[in-house]
C-alpha cells in the first residue's frame, strides 16, 4: 500500500501480534504495547478504518480486515526474518534487534526476503516466539492467552513475548525464557503483580501487571 507510514505499519504489526486477526484488541492494549497515549491510538485507529485496514467496534475494540491482515502478515514476515537473522547470524541480543530490524524491513525487496528466508532455513518463529508467515502467507496461529489471565494454580508454558525493548530487558532481568513452565501462585489485587514459580530454576518470582499482559502462554 502506497500510503502506509512507518507509524501505521507499527500499529498493524501490534494489532496482529495482540491477536487482531481473530478477535477484538482494545485501545488500551495497543497504547500499553506501543507506549503511546490513548488519544494517539484513537486517532491512528480511525485512519486505519478509513484505509479499510481495520474495523472498530465501540467499547469492544479493533480487529484487522482481510486486507489489513494481508498487509500485516507481509510486514510481520519481513520484520521477524530480519530479527532472526540479526540474532542467529550476527549475534545480536534479543532486546537489541527491534530497531535495526525496523530499518531493514523498509528497504528490503521481496526477492531479498525470499533469499533471506532460504538462507535462514525457512524459520517458522522469530527469537521471541512470534510466528513468521511463509511467502504464501501460511503460518500456525499464535497463542493469544496472556499470563495475566492464567488462573491461580494453573500450569502454563511461556509461548512468546511481545516485541518490546523494555519488556525484553525486564524479562532478561527476572530470567524468564521461552518454553519455561510456570506454576501460577497468585494474582495480587489492584493491578498488582502475578506471582509465579519457574520449574526450570525452582525460583518464585513476581511478574509486573503490565508485563503479564505481554507474555503469552499456552
């Protein structure tokens, strides 16, 4: 699409990542993920609706249209292939890849992306667990259950993280990894942290309310 600004692309990618291909995503989720004011989200969502890339239902949220999904899949594919390359071939730290992948995805031709995909061995997931659509747009749907919504006493496995620099730094700090099996010990009231026990280390730790909304589990 000709009139896609980098900012619009960021919104399409985050709506895709939060599950907007199948369900409604709230303005609040988008604002938290992109670290922007609620007013900015409202403004951008109305632009995406005008471009027929998203649908908005008052009080329910935003989902992507068929056209919006196609555009988002292409953007996500480019971004995540570059992230995979930066981590696996150039030794980037996971929390440092996003901004450079963002630059690279805008200058790459489709031909280059297909060659990069082949070079990487056609990966199906990026380093933080998100799906990478293949060149025909096929991929296995991500888990959209967030840690914050897991029940006390439940056992879950960390499936993926939202691609957010501060979140990835935070997870590095509390030593939480993809594939970790967690036992949910409890949710503190008033948007307090979620207390978990990590099977791999036997450690009990608290995950902040905000972070618990950007860790997807299954």
